[in-house]
């Protein structure tokens, strides 16, 4: 395995992560979650993070959000070091966190209320976002009247209401069935194209990472390190049929082999 990583000279960096490590101190001792992460995310890029459970993916997302401090190293967003919660981001988690007593539209508007934004403009944008994800007829529906996929669409709309230049997503489609997941991937790509965003996307699915991304970051088991970055040279817009193409399969094999090399997948011999 080559030990020398090429030095990246990215065009227009949006996020720069340099020498970042994170150690949690618990009652049982220290947990080294992340070790020496170097990663530059380009403006407008869709980057996915793939890695085994417990390798520190969610921790890295929390460091980017500014909600959790790193133990070592530096993270810069727009050339500025992160010091405290970053309000210029949107976050979507695996489980939607919708308030059951508020309609879909009112759930999205929470984002504007917290920011004390112009509510008239926010309402217009919220409706526009609902339309973009085909939920225009459900703005007055309550979360318990929505399917899992619809609920997650509402969460995405809420994360995008304030037009964040950076969207952080932690396995947002992990709890959805395969067909809903396919549709939401397509919805997300359309939203990204229309909203000029940089996306940091965590997933356990190799195929999902390839389908969505410009680059896939493959992480090693804990303490998480960047093992390899795979450039995904597939045209956009992405089409579902691309998943059957030889080039797509080539990427799937390449990434699977990296995980086999790391002992993440063990096959019978
Ligand atoms: N607040 C915390 N306090 C103590 N340890 C933590 C904390 N958050 C995460 N960890 C530990 O850090 C390691 C990485 O956790 P993290 O949640 O980032 O993994 P992950 O890659 O997101 O896993 P998964 O794929 O299962 O979601 C784990 O060993 C976890 O126990
Ligand atoms: Mg996680």
C-alpha cells in the first residue's frame, strides 16, 4: 500500500480539515474516535463519507457543525476557523426530528423562527421547497399523516430553508425502504443543483455514495483515518440506470476491495 498521500491543491476550498483528531474522555477511559484527518472539501462538491460503524463519521460531522470541539488540528469553513456552532449550515439526521404537533409547513418554518427571519419570505421559500420534493399537497399534514420518506423530505426542506451553503447529512436515508431511498437520492441531487450547495454526506451504502458523489472518502475502522479518496467520474445528472453500468461496478469493486484490505469485510476462504 502506498504510504505517501498526494498533496491536494483544491480549487476553491469550502471546508479545510487539517490534522484533526478527536478523543472522548469517558468514565471508562479515553476513546480515540478520529486520528489525524486531512480533507479539503471543494465549494459545490458532493462528498460522501463511507466507513464501518464506530469509525467516527458522525463525530466528524459534529466537528464540522461546530457543536463539538476537536481535540487537535484545525477546521476552516470559508477560510475561517470554526469556533462554536456554525449557523451557516443545514443538518439532516438519520431519524427525522419533526414536532408532531406542527404541520409539515410549520415544521419547516421552525428554522426561520429560530433565526428570527422574515416569516413572509420564509413561508414562500418553504412552499417552494415542498414543491421541489413533490409535497405541495401535504403542507398542512401533520407528521403522523406522512410516510417515513415524506417525513424525511420535510426534514430536508427544513435544513435548506435558510439556503445554507453547506449541508451536513448523517445517514439521512438509512431508515427508508429501497425504493423511497432511490427517489430521495434523486430529489436530493435536484435540490443540490438548484441551491448551489456543498454537501457532506455520511452513508453505510457503497452504491449510494457512488451514485450521489463527486468524491467518496473511505475511512478506516476506529480510530477513523482517511484511508482513500475515490474520484467518481460519472456524468451529471445522475440516472438510476447508471448503477448498472460497468464504470459504476468498477467503483463498487474498488471500494469493496479497500474495505476487504482493511479487514472490514471478511469472506469465507
Ligand atoms: N459523546 C461521546 N462520548 C464518548 N464517546 C463517544 C461520543 N460520541 C462518539 N463516541 C465514540 O466515538 C467513536 C465514533 O463514534 P461515531 O458515532 O462518530 O461513529 P460512526 O462512524 O458515526 O458510527 P455509526 O456508523 O455506527 O453511526 C465510537 O467509539 C463512539 O463510542
Ligand atoms: Mg454515525
